[in-house]
């Protein structure tokens, strides 16, 4: 049954992947975070308007930081401090086994120092700690299980639809958000054209030519209806990970370098309708401390063949068996796009004599296999939790071996030293110098094939105002202005 309020107010509707939980402590996907932060506020949030990104108040004001950067004092804007203390300490409770406990790993204590003040003491200086307090797992849950976000959850048909209604009616009449689970991209597209959804956050490869015309501009017929397209580079890194424990790949850096040099980005870019940016390392564009030099193992087929010979596999032949080198790429979804992308990757490596076999798995089985080191190569992505080089370079530190974020089981003593020195650095200039050295080391060792960085292209119908694309869009629907359908 649709709540009566929906019938008398403007409704914002968009497709959304399945949300697995509304418990902030257990939220893992970007879709979980979108839903959670409509209802629950973290201590801080990402400023909706600011570019470059910066933090803004949410459940709390911006914190006061002690001179030694070990103590953060937060003052709540609404609600009492005990709710925040309980929510953050719950993340650290070993009985809960929260997958997000890592955001509190450097916290020594969380304590209320007044009805509206909370003091967080750190074990060591962590320059990016305030960004962790803007993530969905840090969101504050009240004692009755509710939150202080602008919306409340009004209905949830799992795997079908979620409905959120404003706690306080908006002056412009926009009071309701609907998330619809629509798996088929063609169906999403038809629903958008018919006005049944207001925002399309992803344009499929099959529909791209219907949306974008000559020069990368929105198709004139679509633009004439008032639809707008927003395009931004994202903090999403896509890669093929090598299992560094694998006896073939893990011990042979030249082979890993060759597989990078054989990855034909110009063809990959065509496959993705030029909606991506060339991969050249683990840190995306626009992140402070990113290494801007040319990646030495960018696509170069002649160089790839030379490296294959230096790796001991001339023309892809293993001299011990006199047969072609065969590798297996594991992929965590058997969609048409992932199959075609896998086949294209295999075609790249065919040119250097390597046979690439594709192994398709369910997502859960895939994650388990990667975590347990049962894959040889795997296709994966990483979405930045905050705009700091550390968030991406942590994927290579030996402290974070899988089941942590270092899924490739990459270990380098030099990398670890540089990474730790960056964390201990006294200022941003020194820190960034170490971050850049970390990237040089990783780009030389090639524990990944650096495939690409994603671009985001969203389509918005004219009834939606004040929409701004963001890498951190969690709870942002509260800023939209939605007109009533006539």
C-alpha cells in the first residue's frame, strides 16, 4: 500500500541496486550507504556544493582538534552525545563483527564529555580521520533505532522497492524518495523515456549511441525534452588483480609488466564508448598526492612481447612444457557486458601468445574465492571512501592482506616503509612526496593491470532541480528540488 503522503506530494524516483541492510554498522555497498544516509546522519558529511570536496557539519559541528592531532572534540547539533558514543563503540564491538570496524582501528577511546560533546582520542595521528566520520558506518543510531536524517524509511519490499518520506514536509512539496530495483538496463532506459524514473545514474553501453551524439553531446532530440546529462570523472579504480601468491604470476614481475603493456586501452575505450579514463596507477585524477608521470607499462605491443621473452615466455610459450602459457581470469558476474569485456581481454593477450580462460562466478562466491587466494587473476574495482591518496594506496600495504583490502596479497618492504612514513609526515608536502614514491613502487611491481578509471554520466529529467553529481552522493536527495507532475 502506498502511504497517503505520496499521493499529495512530488516524488523523486530512481533505479537502485539491491540494498542489503539499513544498519549503518553493517553497510558495505554504495547502495547501502545511499539508503542509510537518508535516515541516519554521520557526525560529518561531504559538502554538497564544494569542489574540491570538503567536510561539512552533519550530526555534529566540525570538530576541534588538539595541537598533537590526537584528540577530536565534537559538539552535536541535535540529539545527545550518548547516541554517538554508543553508535561508534558498537562498531568496535567484537561480538558484532562489523565489516566496517576498520574505520575505528586507530581510535583509543570515545567518550561523552557533556550532554552534547564527544571526545575521540586516537592511538596515533591519522590525517584523514575526519573523513571516516563522514562515512555511513559512522552514522548515529538513536536509542529507539531511528536516525536524525531528513527522511524516514516508510516502506521496504526487499529486492523490489524502498520508499522514504521526509520527517518534516518540504516547502516545495517534495517529500518522497522511491528506490526501485530494476535489473534490466533496457527496462531502466524505457522507464526513463516514459518519465517513470527521474534520474538515470548509469547509461548502458547499448543505449549510449541513443543518448550521446556527435562531439559527446546529449542527443538534440533528448535535450529538447529538457533532459540534462552530467558527466564527471570518478574516484572509482578498475583493475585486473594478480594473486601474488600464485607461483606463475607472483614471482614474475616481467610477466606482470608484459600483461600491462599488452592491455589495449584504445580498444578498451571504444568498447566502453569512451566513457572511461586511461588507467595509469592506483590513484585517480584529482586526488592530492597523485603521481602524474607517464606509466612505463602503458599499452605497447612491441614492448609487451619483449617483456614476455624476458619473463621466460617468448611468444607466450612456456619452455618447460612447449605449450602456450594459460592463465585464468575470475569474474564476479556473468552479465553480457562482463562476458564481452572478458572476451575482449582474452583477445588482447592472444596477441602475445597467452591463452586467457574466463571463470564466471556468483558475486558472493567470487569475493570468497578472492579473499581466500583461490583465483589467479580477478576483475575488481575500488570506489574511494574519501579523496585522499591513502584510501587507494592502503590496498597494497602488507598490514591489509586479504580478507583486508589488499586482495592481491602484495608485499613490499619498501612500499610499507614509504606508506608508513607518509602517515607519520608532519605536513601535506612531505606526505605527498611519500605517496608519490609509493605509486612509483606499485607501478613498477604491477600487482594489478591498471585498466581504467570510470567516468560518471547521469541523466536527469527537467522536473528535478539542484542536482549535482558527486563521488559522495549519500543522502543528497535532501538537496534536490522536485516539481509536482502535471
